[in-house]
């Protein structure tokens, strides 16, 4: 089948403004978007720049905006985007843009500096005050299950950059950092709950979440981030009352 | 390291990002919320005419019986419904496991909303409707 | 730009991060990585990490030791294996204390499950008698590597380790057998940086991208191997390349061995459970080399299933496991099968084929991760290597599943500790003049070269020839063909032309440099494979199908020799407790 | 190491909770209000009936609560929308001032209407 890719291009060294470039290519419905991008880079235009690494949705490098929505280019097949007929020429272009609301370095590559700073803000590490036992700390399967979904996060920034609250205020911690906060607040082994709750209980923190569900829809690991954030909100309210 | 910023604006992003249930619900909730707050001001002001005596109040009420105002009232009810029913969804998301069934919840609540909207339309315009039917007979 | 750090660690995978945690306060440490730290390939490990905790059933580190030695086809150095298996228990507990979210059993202990090649004697009084699978792999659903690298990175943040993300290391500065630092390109700006250091650790991961079908990340281009190889440091046992039996058909994406650990079985075209023929006692839980060979044999003998594009695959059947186990313990691979092949593992079997997975060989090190360049134990002062890029050698001719995650946390830590000692005792060695000369020249050459070869074309041809001739089944003739091809490709590599001539985030340039690394790595693999005229572990020569302990119970060391044929030397295998015996499962 | 967060801690949980509680109250109040106004339009809209309702203590209490919570819910909502945007302190203070002052003014107007009878 023939598909047109409309790709966001911007090279800071030569372009004053970003623009979109169309590439018409031959593709298979079972191709991943990243395969198509690789094809363009390898065969047509080597200047196309994007990040990628593992190619199966666990490293979190290739988050981008595909047909208006954030996703991992390696975890979506063309047929899932509606390009499913191998004999057709598709008129509707496949629009590929960098993650929204982030500074752009080049083409589809965005600047993650702030994203990592937010991640670090929520103290993403286990804090324990008591002496650890000789063997492993005990944790019931139920308690382990509580943080299983949250520990799936691959830090691809698809969620944080899809959140309208981040668009209106880039200092908002964002779903990814809040999910990481959940991961430790609800870890039965962690002993710094209060300290952590203080960090997220700020105007730029959890209260900018308006349950818009953009994060849930964007998450390539299908984590229900909003549910985790609602647990945090309840915990904060419980602490106040 | 210098990086160029090529931000799309907030409103452009809100408009262009592909929205599903949650996004639409959020936009509807915001717009209806703002509208209802504005209406609340108007409502309080209108009610304050009660203190000016029967004539003033009745005159105002008569105005509200005009079809245009009736229609506006119907529209207002749509806002109330949207905001109220979505409010229920938000409470379910916040306090229950609504995050897992929010799409379904939204769909069902909006069906209820549409039915309630039509029923209310009948009540508001019952006078006019009966007149139309009377004319036909 | 020149930076100065006491310790420089190249690679932010498990081994690099674990080592970074050992650098004491008061000494500076920089971790260089060509992607962001959590993007490293450690994160893709799925099944688990082994330690004889005995949480589920009676177990002992000595059984683990025996399995690893046998799994390595007796080529593993037994002193190193002993250290690893003994230290495993402490290492896992330490990870748990760091906050790693393991799956738990009913008692609240770390849950464990069976894994390929991990066994215990059926009768404890007869340690060398018949063996049965044992639950030894500690796991976190099927994303053990993912949570491990996250945990290690989290602890690095806690410690305030300095990271240099998206710095592509191109060269090692070494003179008179003393390491002096590394040269790196900052990808975002294209600037060349020199990192002047007392000690350097290479933890750069594997070279899976030498092959067409691989489970490795695109960044797994064997940079570490090629850099040291070019600098005259030998590579050990490069002929041993592990092929994982269950990669998703065509894509090579890994379907964890945990799928078989939980009870999945491999089937051929006729629905037969063919592993019963090849490994009658432990069947589908045999080591990876055995199963990969069995799968290739099945396909060759016409019992594979042909796909629409003409390639063959076999089936991994999980349908009998039930939704409970699949969704709870193997959610990740279920997702892969659904997304990439449109197959629902609950209802249909998954099409799989062997996929390039792991480099058993690498930079020769001793048990403290210090690089040693010959059989006499001559060290490169201040140079360390850990993880997949290193060859301790604990994996010998074939690695057992889960032992790679164990390798990185055990030897990453030991290397880190040695580095910590080293930085305290030594001063900065002087930096040679023009340390970045090679890098500058290479970058300039690639940017200004105006040939007609495309990088992607050469890379593809290399991957094809390696897949066809130097994979599971090898012949002398085939390998020679591959060597000729590599020579040709190396010449064509000088005639490349890239589209992107800019400085900022020039991934075109990076890929071109990576291709050079791939070619050098492929060369070392092919020559080593040609040289070893026996079959052992993952290295199977059809023209020499027998293991030959008489002549070949030794490690290969391959040295680059300019443009001429590399020089091959040997190093003895350390044998302490277990004498080589027949290896059957 | 905190990331550019301004304001104090504990800056949202109570407001967040009250927004939900008042919301739930308003749902019930609104249902009652609509039944009164539209199911019984003849009695609901007349001057006498309205005055009679306002004269009853229970109705008075109901309307006072309704006005207070309605205004609070609405204006808190508006403020939370505005706070989504990054604002210079002077702008934030000005907008907050407008909301508080106008809200208070209309509250007084509403309350005085109800208390007249």
C-alpha cells in the first residue's frame, strides 16, 4: 500500500521555523511506525532525526505524536492507525510530530531536561529509616500488587506531554512524576510518606490534575495513571482530616 | 546547550490533540461550569427584584415566559445537565474505581442527559405544544 | 572540551549503574551513555534473575554453580562462577533493600520460578545424579530487567551520580598499558569531549545488531568491543553468540524463557512437542543453545511452518496455562504478541524463531572486572569492564537464562569496588597529546566523504551475511564467505556518504560511526568462529560436530592486527571443582 | 531539589474535597429546584408563592445554603481554571481579588434578598 507520511521537520542550524514534509512510501499494514521512519532515514532522507532504542516498547525512547495523539512509534502498527488495506493508496497522511509542549532540539527529538527534573523532584527512590533485616523485607503479595502497575512506567513522557495542565503550565509535575510518587508512597517498605506527600501537595503538584484522562489514553503500557493519582488525592485528604 | 522552543499555543494544542471521552468531558465541564457561574450572577440579580414589589417581579416573570427566554432556559438546562451528570462521573473517578469505567459511565450518563433534556423540553413548552395540538384538532 | 573525573563509567545499563554506586563520596564519577540511562538494554530483560534463595523449595548455591558450569559447556572459569553464584543471594537481597519491587509469594518472600537449565539433583544425597528443574529465578512479573534498571538509576539519583546522557563514546585513551580517559561526542551539539580519568569502566553492552534477527536494541552495536579491539586490547571467546530460542517471528523481539518456565511448550508444524526428543529430562527448559539448535533442526527437516514471506517459524504454545497465569505473570509478552503479530496467546500459539540475544565473549577480565590482556594476567591499569561487554568468563560457551542480570549486579559491584580503591591510591596519569585525534579524523572523514555507499545498505548486507553464515549452525566454508564479505564491506565503508552534514543531533553521523564498530566486531566474531574447530555450547560447527576437550578446552583471545588477519592466542580455562563431562539434558 | 513549585503546602486537599462535597449537594438541590420551577410552574413562579417560600424559615435556610455553596462551587471552579495557567503574581492577585470581591457582593445581594421576607 502507499502511505504519505507528513513529518514535522526542524533543524536549528538551517531552519528559522519548523515545517512539515511529506514522504510518499510503500509500506505494509503490519509495519510499525518506527519501521516506516527507519525506512525513510535509511533509504530516502538521512537527515530525519528521531530517538529509538529497543523497538519493542520498553525503553521509552520513541514517544512521539502520531495522528494527533502521543504514542510509541514502535508499539503501533500502521493497520491499527487505519492503514489496513495492503492494496490501497491512502490519501490521508500519517502525521508525525514531536511530543507536544516540549522544547524541540531537532525534528522529532525533544528536550527532556525538565521532565527528568520533575522526576527527581518526587524523590524517586526508596527511603527507609530503620535498619534493614538480614534477608529481604517481607511484603505481602497484595502489597506488591499495589505498586506493580505503577512500576511498569517506562518514563517515555507520553503522558506528561499529553496533559493539558502541562500545556498551560510547564511547571506542573505531570502524570509521570505523580505516578512515580505513588510507586513509593504506596510501597509498604517506604518510610517517608509524609515527606513525599508534602512534595506533591503544592499548586504545581497534584491539584493541577483534572482527571482529563489524556495520560491514560497516551500511556503505551496501559497504566491507569488517573486511578493512581486519585489514590494519592484521597491519601492527601485523609491526612488533612 | 541552547535548544530552540517551538511551542504550539495552549488553545491550539487543546484543539488539535486527539481527544477521547476524557478530553471532551473536561472541555464540556469547563465551558458549562463557566457559563453556569456567570448565569448564577444573573440569577441572583434577577431574584433581587423580589424586593422591589409584585409589579416589578411579575413584569420580569412575564418576560421569562416569552418563547425566546423559554428556549434559553432550555439551553441552560442542557448546561446544568452536562455539568451535573459529568460531575457524578468525576466523583466516581475520584472516590470509586471510576477511572476504570469512566468511558462507559460518560456514555450512560449522557444518554440519561439527552432523555432528561427532551423531557424537560416537553415540560417547558407544554403550553405551546398543547396549543399546536389544539390547533390541529 | 576536557573534563576531569576520578572515575568514568561508559554505559548506564545495569553494570554501569551498579558500579557507579560504589564510587565513594569525595571522588568524582561520571556516567556516560549514548541514550538516557533508563533506556539501556538491561531494561528489556524479562524473565528473572537467579539466586539460590530457596524461598520456594530447597536450593543451594552449589547447585546453581553446577548448572552454570554445565550450561557453559565447561568453558566457564569456575572460580568466577563460584563467586557469582555464591554472591547471588547477597546481591538479590541488596537489590530488594534498594527498593526493587519483586513479585512476592504467599509468605511475603521474593517469589521464584523455574528457568531454562536451572536444576537441582532429584536426590540431594546424590549430587551428580538425575536433575529436575528448580524454582530459582527471582522476578517481577515479566519485566525484571526493567524494574532492576529503574531501581539502580533511582539509587544513583539518591547518591547524586553525575550523568552525561546522549554522549557517544568513540575512543579509549590508553598509553603504556595505563588508561587515561575516553573521548566522546555530545550528540546534541556534535562537540567532541575528552574525559580525563584515573579509571575507566566499560559497561557498554552487547553487539546484537551485527545480526539481522536480534532481540537487542538498535543501540546494541558493539561499540565497547570495537573500541578496545581497535586499541590493541584482545577480545575473548567472541565466537560464542547466544541465540535465544523464542524471539517473535520476523521481529526477533524476545519472548521470555519465563513463558516456558511457567509451563509453555514449543511445538512444530504437526503440533508435536519436539523438545522431548532433544532433551528428554528437562524438555522445554533445556539451555538456550540446545533449544535453538533443536528448532533449527526441526525447520531444516521440514517440520517448521512457512510464513507468507517464505521464512519459517515454530510455535510457542501458552494456551493451556489459563488467563490467570498469563495475565498475572506474563503480561508484557502477551502485549508483544498482541501488538506485533496480532496473536492472542490466550487462544493461539505464538510464532517464534531463534533470535540473536547475548554475547558470551567480550573484553577479558578477571573476577574483579579488571581487564587482563593475556594468559599471564597482564592488566591495563585502571581499566575495567563489566556486563555483557566483559568476559569474566562466567558464561563460557553458553549463558543460562537469568545469569546475565546476575552477572551485571555481581561484577558491576566488584568492579566498582576495585575502582574505588584505585582512585584512592592513584593520581591522574598525564593525558597524551591529541587524545581525540582518531575521533576528530573519523568524524571529519565521514562528514566530508562523498562516496556513493549508504550506511544502511552496508549494515544490512553485514547483518544478512552474519545471519546466514555465522549463526546457530556454522561451517568453515560459510564463515570464510562471511569474512570475505566483511573485508569487502570494510572497503566500501570508506566510500560512504551521509545526508546529514550538520553538527546538532546528527544521528546519521552516529550511525555511520556505529557501522564501523559493527564491522570490527563482526570481524572478531567471524575469525574466532573460524578458528575454533569444535562444537561447544552456542558455537556449533557442522564440520566439527563434537566437543574436543583435548584441543579446545581453552579461551580464544583475538587481537587486531591492522588490516591484516587478526592474531589469535589462548588462555586456559580455570577448573576447580567440576571436571568436564558429557553435557546432556 | 524541588521543581519550581510556588505557594505553600497543603494548598489543595480541602478545597478539592469541598468542591466535590458542594457539588454533590448542588446536584440534589438542583433536582429539587427544577421540580419546583418546572413541574409546578404555576405556583413556582408567582410572586406570592415566592414571597411565601422566602418567609418560611426552612426555605430561607435552604436558599441561603444554596446561594452560598453554589457561589463557592462556581467561583472555586473558576479560580482553579485560572490557576492552571502560569500567572505573574500581580495578575494572580488581581484575578483572585475580582473573584472574591464580586463573589462576596453577589452573595450579599442574594442573602439580603432572602432575608428581606
